[in-house]
C-alpha cells in the first residue's frame, strides 16, 4: 500500500539544477510472512530498494514529475515498484 510522499526535493523538469534532488515515499508491504512492513524508499538516494520476506521491493518511478512553481498534492502522486527475488 502506498501511503504518500514524505519529502519531494526533486529538480523540476523545466529547470536546470546542479543536483537531481530526491523524494522519499512510504509504502507498507504485507505478505504471508510479514504483517505490515513499512518501507521508506528514495528516488535517487539510498535505499531505493529493500528486502521483505525474501522479496526485493524497488522504487522504479514517482509521478508526476515536478514543474517549477508547482507542487503536486498527495492525491496526485503515483509510484511504480518492482517486486522480485534478490
């Protein structure tokens, strides 16, 4: 379950930045072996992935991209994650 974005300092796509910035998303992963493991994954810094109950959960994408002068609301955010074996 995707809870939201805790911080979003990513460089807007319509601006030239010295650093890319980073965003932190919070997810809860539930499996037959784990009840409610909370993950905080980053877009550019570490950790971008975590292991839960023998599976690797990796943050692949956070949308929408930021634009200068515009901050997405929590309801606007969408995440793409991959789940696989380490």
